[in-house]
C-alpha cells in the first residue's frame, strides 16, 4: 500500500507570506474558519510516516494512503469551492498550472533518476519491465497497468517495481483532471435549481456511496482492480470534498464537541490502521477507519477548538515532515526496492531505517532546492500557460526517457558472454562435472542468457492456485498422443518443469503422457498453508481428491510422482497417497526433488560479474529440506516405487552449477528451463525403458 502525499498540495489554503508562528494565533470565535489549517499539516506528516513505516517493514501500521486521499480531497475541495463561491467558476488553467507546478518536477526527477539507478544496479531482466512502469507512471496511468497485471502490492517475491507507488499519484491526477469540471457543472446546476449547494452535496453523496459499494464488492471479485482502480478509490477523495463543502457549517460547532471529534478522529486512524494486516482484503471495508478518522479531524478542526487534536498535530517537527512529505513519498519506495541491488545483499532490518532516513534526506533537499523555488515563482500560475507548459515539458521529458530506455538503451549485462556458445545442456554426468569446473567463467551466449527467464517449457498443463478440481484438457496430453500405453506425471510445479523431457521421452518410447499437476500442491496428503493466500491451501485438498479419482479412471501403465518436499511433510501423509497410487496397479516411479537455489539464477548470472561463481552454490545450500526429501523417498520405496535420483543431473563435486552445457539451468529461483529439461531426456530414457520392460 502506498500514499501520495503530493496532494497535500502546495497548500492552496496557506496565505501568502505565511510564517509558522502565525498559525498559533487563535482566530476570533466568530471567524473560526481559517485559510490555513496547521492540524492538517500535522496530519499530512502522520500519513506519510505511516506509509514509510509500513512499506519499509519497520512498523505494520497501514492506511496512510487513505488518510492522504481524504486530506487531498479536502484541500482541493476547499480551494475549488472557495473559487466557485467567489467567482461562480473555476480557472482551470490556474488550477492545473498549480498542480503541474507542485507535482511534475519532483515526479519527473524521481522517474528519471530511478531509471538510471535501476540500469546500473538492478537485474537487466527486470529493467525493461521497470521502464514500462516508469512510462506509465510518467503519464499517470500506472494504476490501470497494475490492475490489469494483477499486481500484489505486498508480494515478497521480488516482483515489486520501483515505480508502483505512483499508482496513488495517478489516481489523484486523474481526480484533478475531472474534479474541477464536475464541481463547476454541479455547482452551477445546484444554484440554478435550488439556489444553494444541495445538489453538490447530493452529487458527492452519490459518488461516495457508489464508489464505496464498488470498492467493497470488487475487493472480493477482483482485488487488484479494487486496489488500484480509480472508481473504487475516488470515494475517499470525495469524503474530503464533502467535509470541505460543509466546512462553514462545521465551523459553528460547539468547541467541546469539535475537540472531541478531532481526538476521536486521530484515535480512529491509529487504532484501525494498526488492525489492518497484509492478509486484510484491501481496500474493502478496512480502509473506512482511516478515512473516517481523517474526516473527523478535518471536521473538528473547522471550528478551531482550543483543546483539539491540533494541540498534538501542530508542532515544528510535524510541520517540517509535512513540508517534505511529497518528496519522502516519491523517494522512499524506489530506494527500498533497489536497495538490495545497490548494497549487494538482502535488505536487513537496519537497512530499512537507512532507507527511511536516506529517502527523507533526499526529500528535504528536494523541498528546498526545487519545491520552494517553484512555489515562489508565482508567474507559473498567474500566467497559466507557462505553468501548464512547464509541467507538460517535464512530463514529456520523463515519458520520452522511459520510451528510450525501453526501446534503445542496451541492457547492462556484466557477465562475459561467449558468442556462438553451444547450448547442448546435459550430456551425461561429465557435462555437469565440467560445468562445475567452469562455474566462475561459464560459457553462455547472450541470447541464451536473455531467453532464460522466458524459457519455461511449452508442454504439459498446470492448474493454478484457486482451481479446486482436476479436469483433463487436451494440453495435458503430451508425448506420443496416439500411443496405447499411458504414463501419468503427477505433482506440483516441480513436476511441471519436467514437461519438455517427458514430451520427448514419450515420443521416443511411444508412450502417451498425461500431466496431472497443480501449482504448489503435493500429491502426498500434507496440510499446506500459503502465505500468498493467507490461509490453508484448501484448494489443494479438494483438487488432490479429484486428481486421484481421475487417475483411477485412466488406469495408466506407469505413474510418475514428482514434487517439492514440503516443510509440513509427514510419513502418514506420504503413506496415505502412495498406498492409494499402488492400488492402481500401475508401475510406480518417484523422481527425487531437484535443487532449490532460492534466488533468480538468470538475475544472478546477469548482475554478478566477477562474482558469478556465487550463482553456482554448494549442493548443501540448495538441496533443501533434506530430511523431508529422504523421508518421502523411503516412503516411496516401501510402497514399491522405483526411485530415480535427479540430483546427478544437476550437481557434482559438491556444487550445483547455474550453467550446464551452455544452458541456464533455472528460469527462476527453483524451476529448470525448458531447454535444460529437454536435454535431460537421455538421462531418463534408460531408466524408463527398464520400467516399461518389467
């Protein structure tokens, strides 16, 4: 989750020449509605601090983005409504010039600098994707790109982009484009029909209720769309506008009630935000707490109560943090995502503080060097076309830079690639032993390296996480599809990775191979809890039952089991499944699990340079869960399975090389490439000839 503090704008409500000490003078009680709200400056600081703390993993207090959205709606709503009341219209040129002056410089600088740092330090395989996100961020539609891609904001698998925090900025800029037009039209109609603001209030109430309903319902059907979509988030901004619409009425509130509201609002933010976890479906109902809390602070502060939450929120520290909030928001996320690439090790808890403090230093520098200077340049607003042209130029510069990075800029490969290096893959045990000797200087072509992350095999089918029942599809049949003899390959993605090998094997031995495979789901009866689902993997349990029933119907000649050993492995669970499979009467084969490097091997090869030997770790480091592997193997042997040890095809002399015979062995952190899988057919052929002959 992120927040965009940028909207906590250049303070349209702050009077010219304002000095911090001025806001401490209490306005007369008959004129409580102030142009500058120091409590909101403090609230801005609270929101950005919440965001940085939760993103860096220092403190799990969510909801900063929602506070920021509501705050943005109030500030922009106050500005627009005041201008409508005064002139009956809104100067769109001046409004958009102010937005460009405030937002474009910092955003453009962050986008371009992040691209340069990513090119130097990040994986070349991620660089193009990063730049596509940067292009979308520069043109303010990255939220829709993330919704379409099904982005998981809290994924801990290295898939995060250094630009994905721009999603909230994109939503706000889309809001800035349409809000003034909508408010002018509705305000004019309201005056013409009711001679008051009734229709404006009705319009905002409809937007809030409709968007909130859409947010709640979509969260359960399409969570990424609900999280990143503008229609499902606009209600949070509209709540702020609604409070601004009623600010004059709220300013006449009893002082005691106003003070209570502001304190209750602050407490609501802190309590409800701390109750949100990474497993909470977001946005849904959960973000209502931070939004409500922010609205109560704004509403109570309209009456300028003497003992309200402003007593806490109005202080020099919060004022200083609030001033740097936009820059802090912009810089903290890319620094966090690229930190491990920059320093060369996994981010530690102390690194998280370094990211938070380092990005704050960058934010303060940007505030004084860029933001304050542009804010002082009033001609960018007084002559609107100058401000708009300046913003468009900066936006276009960032967009063009991203386009060139996608299309023109070469990848920063640090490995010495060998032109024309043969990609033979496995050619007997000797080829693995030779790869161990060459692990510090592997022979690999640039094309082979660049294709590795996409070389996931073209054969077999795999059911994804949420599928609850196995159904035989045409794509699940490989090998010699017309053969009379049938072989079933049963398991999880560590069985799927063998698809190319079994396709070639089936054709050579004239066997039809049917893949019965589900992601993360072991054939053995184990209880599996998935962090990405935040619960027990019940879909695996139901799928396994239907898969085993289907195998009974197929009556295969040979049944092959392959899967990754689970940390929840039990002898009872293995025995239960193996006994069931033995009863089918098929000849049984058990493939031992392959190595588990637990890091992206293509990324490692492309970025390690002189340290490329570390991409080929010791076998003791990558043959994980050894005791569970051994237990499964023994259980399989006891139930009559022929065990095929796969490790000799990957490791030798205590090492498991990343490149064998010119082929990158893995396309990610544990699954072998389709090319290497194909090359392993000769390793399997004599073993299966024996099985079929028995």
